[in-house]
């Protein structure tokens, strides 16, 4: 377990405190105030007005989210395990093993989230934990989840997270062995924020102690077979990091290619992020964290408040797919659509990214054949490149398209919000949808239905 500081870990076991004593979110607490001040610097660096209505409480919300999401620094393992060990006899004078000695016990599909130490963005974790009891004692199964969560709620790297969970359980339970398998998902950084966002960065890591320390031990086969019962397929040949390279997209040479160059304000922003890391209970000089403030600021600067033109002039026109026909003032009209326009944005309430697809439908007269995909993508790109909320993003796109294409517009925005897997909510796999309807779409239910059906058909739903 080379990723662990054993002295620090032993101190956690020895000097544990009760988890229930931790209180988060006090507005006047020093750490909360320090993070709020740092967030204000970040907002100002983005060109935002910190007194704007939608941003007034953002510093406090971000502080609460960070402190809640890293509460593991203020929690200890000892009191989770103590009092949760129960005597359980194993097999008596039989060939084999079960019960309190030798029988494998696993808990599957634990949903966790953690903050990536390289970029400060949250990542999802599907955790599977198993142990082999010894000494005729077992631990309450919920404790496996709680111990895992203590280490997940820190700035983490997947492999170190797996190692820390395994070592904590080995030291706390004294079993014959512990196995941990993590399946992690990190939001992808596209080459540009208007590019396709379909892929997540995925990684599988495992860690074992005691009977599981040997990667080829038969008990690993039992463990992985029990995971397969749930449709969880793990590469048996891999019991460590499945990639052999850094998994965070912020460390890729191609990441954040649209970032602005650093100026004096950006230097202040880097210092502000450093103070946030320190307020969370981490050491910003730890080698894995040295470049994190700069990487986070680079990501954030993609969403600075600018007045760049959307380049709406000079668009080429050609025909796009039609969905239905109607007649207005004796002229045939058609519903045109542009579907699955990708977007990226940053939640102004929590400074966490959200991303997804925009679908736009509009009416035009027969024979008028606009080619507006690049135009519509520019509009989506422009409004996404800001601190946003999804409702406002949907309305702004609809109003702008309506002004350009004749007033009859329907916009659907589908998005995944990383703030839904952090902040204590931890709703993995959830998505949101918002709709704006203008002109005839607001009164023509048939037209709305046809456009919505086209989205379903295009995405095989």
C-alpha cells in the first residue's frame, strides 16, 4: 500500500473521534469564511458581479459543497469499526470455511463520489468491498460503506482511494484479507467546449491485503465471480490501475485548449484556489496537489463573462430535414430541426460543470431552406460559455433563435449536472430536461409532439 502514509493512517485509528460531532455549513466558521472569500476572487476573475442576484449566495454554497464533499478529512475510522464487531462462530470440525472464519463477505454497488485531486471536479465511484473474517468476528455490513465513504470524501486519486479503504478495513477489522474494486467515471474535457461530450474517462482499480495481496490468489476468483452475479464484469488480469497512466483529463496535453492566457487576476485566482485546498484540511504543497490550483483555474476560465460576438452574420443556407407540414396564409410551412447540439456550461450556484445536448425546432415556409446548424451551434456555444443555470440557458437560446428564424421556436435542453453527484445529494445517473416554446409551438400540441418524437427517434429511445 505504497500510496498510504502509514503514520498518518495509524494516528487516525488511534485518535478517532465520533463522526456525529462534525457540524458543517456554519456561515461564520473560519474555514467557511476563507473559502467564501476565495470564491469571490474567482467570480471577479471571471468578470462577474459578486452582488448579482444569482451569485450572492454562490460563495457560501460553494464553501458548503466543498466542506461537505471533503468531510473525510475531519472523520476517523476508529469509531466506525469499534462497537460494530460481532462474535460469529465459524464451521466447527468441518472441511471448509464459513461464518466467522474464512468465509468471504462482500458488499457490492456502493455509490460514492470524490473530488479529483488533480482538477477539483467531482468524480463518480462504484465501489465493491469484500473481506475474509478471522478470529470468529464479523463487522456490521454498513460499516464497510461508511469506512469507504470516509476516504472518498477527500481529494483523491482512484488508486490511492482503493488502497486507503483496504488498509483501513485491514487495520480496523483484523480479517484474513480485504479486497476493494473501484469503477470510476470522470467528466471528460473536450478539445473544445463545443465538441462532442459523449465519453467519460473510465478507470478500474483494485487493491488487496492479506489473503488478497497475491493478485493470483483463488479468493480473487471467488470475489470477482460474486460480482458477476450482478452483471459487474471485472478484468481478472488487472488487480491494480487498469490504465497505467494518469486518468484525469486535466493532465492531458490537449486539455483546456480554449483557456485564456494568465494575467494578474488569474494569479490571484490561483492563490485563491490554493487557500481553498488549505481550508479543506489538505496540504497544497503535497506533490499531487502542486499544479491543481492552476488546472482548476484553467478550466474555470473557459466560462469567463465576455462580450465576444456570436458571429451570426454571413450564414450559408441549405435545406434540413422536415418533420411535418402546415399551411399559413396559403403558404406551406415545415417544421425543421437541429438535434443533439452539444454544450458545456458551468453552474453559477456551485461552480460545477454541467453538459448535455440542445434540440431546436422551428417553422419555415416551403422553399425556404436554411442551413443553420453552424449558426445554432454558435448560439448554443455562446450561451453555454458562461456561468449559467439550465432554465436561463434554455430561454436565452429560444429567444435568440426566435429573433433570427421567425418567432416559432421550440428548444429542449438535456443535461447532466455534476452538482447532482456531490453536495451530499449523490444522485448518480440523473439528468434534467428543460423546454422553451415560443410562437405557434406554444399553442400547437401536434407540432410539439412531432418535434419531441423526432428527438426520441434520433436517439433510439
